[in-house]
C-alpha cells in the first residue's frame, strides 16, 4: 500500500497516543482528559489556532497550508468518547476506569487525526486550510449536533467535512463507502401505559397494563411489515418492558422503551405517526391509556455523491482495496449532523477479522494507523493541491 513514508516514521508515536487514550476512557461530554491531551498535542505540532470547549468539550485545530489562494477549507472529524462497558481482556493498556472502555475505536480515530494534524502542520503541502475536529459524545450524546449548533462550520469557514470509522469484518486496509444514505437514523421512544391495578386473582376488576404492553409490542411490528414499503429499510425494537414488582399484583402502570431506525426521512416520519396511532388506540381498546414519547436523535447519515466519489478516489491513492458500494447498515452515527450542515462523506476503514464494535473484548487494530493517517493527509493535499 502506498503509505506516506513520513507518516510511517511516527507510527509508533501515534500508537502510543492511542493506547494512552484507551487506558483512560471517558464518556460522552466528560472527555476532559482526552480533550486536554488533544489540545496539548496540537500545540506541540505547531497548529495555527486551537479552540477548546466547542460543543462543551470539543477541540478544533486550524492548520494553514503554505498557500491560501484557493480560499478553501476542509474539515476532518474524529470522535473522542468511550462506552459504558467493562473491558474483559488484560492488555498493558487496559482501561483503568471500571465499567468504561473504548469499545468502538474512538481512541484510534482520535489518534489517527492527531497523526494527520502532525503531518499537515509539518509539511503544509496544500493550498487552503485544514480544520481538524475532535468531537465529544458521539455515543448517544449528540456531540456533533452541539458543535454544529454552536456555529462551528461558519466560525471556521468549513466548506466540506469528512469522517472515518474503523470497521471490523471489512478486510484489513480496505476502504468502504457509498453515496447517499449509508447509516440509519437513530431514534428513541418511551411508551407509558396506565391501567387499573389490583389483585392478580381478580382479573375482571383490573385493566392489565402488562397485557396492554404485550399487545402494543406485538402490534408495533406491523408498522415495518405492513406500513413500510418492502424495498425500504426500517427497524422498531422494544428493548425494555417494565411493569410490576410482585407475583400477585397487576401493576397500575407499565413502560416500554426502545429504538426506531430507518434510512429515509419519509419513512422516519411514517414510523412516528403509525407508532403513535397504534400505542394510543391499542391501549384504548383495553380501557387503558398510553402515550408515546418519540425522541429524534441522529438523522440518516447520507453521503453527498460528489464528495463520496472524491473520498473513494483518495482512498484508492492509499489502498488497492476500495468498495464504493458498501452495504447500508441500521447503526447510527452523529456525523450525520455535520453532513446536514455541509457537503462531505463518511468512510469505513477495514481493520480485518477482529472482535466487533461495542464488545467487551474489542480493540482497535493499530496496524491500520498509517493507512488511515495517509488517507487524511492525501484527502487534504488532493482537495487543495499546492501546485
């Protein structure tokens, strides 16, 4: 693979940063140690401007090329937060924080973008400005949304923005991308049911919320099977069902929670409408009351076609394995907020046959570091050539 030689020379340094971050994982917006490390490294590299506290704990670094005639600014984004999972494999750099670990590879994402910042600040072989974005709270907190809401795109004049995620199961060193929708919207819902509690031996005197909840849970599956066009994608998963505390008492209330996901805004609207109708009318049929609290979190991650094609072109400069039609997945990603604000693209980098994301045995594959960093560097130098 045509890895940039200079980047290969500090592969060990980037690995060291990655493992340090892995050993000290932090959740959502509480990434103060990681953000401080990022800011310290950016200062050490000679980055022109460093701004902290964007989106609460995000960090942005501005690197100016040796020319500025193009007037263009390209944003590169990495996420910094970990997951509330107990790491179960003993490694020299195992998490030192009980119940928290980097099980999604954000430690690797942050380290690779730091490596790119070091290379770009050292060489400055581009005409324009590179903005490196280190985001908190990708895992459910919406840190990308918060950084955009604070005006990051306008403040730094970002024209296009790009993201990258490691991908277990994709061959080592392969890049995978597709234009248009690539990852699903990720919404949450809470269903509260109120009936009439009472003695379990006298069902005729109660309105059984567990029965109502069971019927609602079953009926919700008809939305995907009977309301959504079969060629579209949608998921409704009820993941918790809370009701009662005793074997002989029918509970007064019950609560269901879960997630709804789709790959189009139109289907997303349909899910919310039909879920509300089913929840309210199913409960009413049993004499109970129920309400749906449908919370929209991450929108569909949709790559802009021109930028996706460009990202694939750059990937082919680094790897001889590039898939331009990677399958869509129903997982969510809050880089989608940045893609709603600016043209750009999100790409996967394969790390081979390793444990999958969000598993307590997962670890980022350090061998993909030079490939990922070279991709970042080539993207900036190709988008804004100095010659």
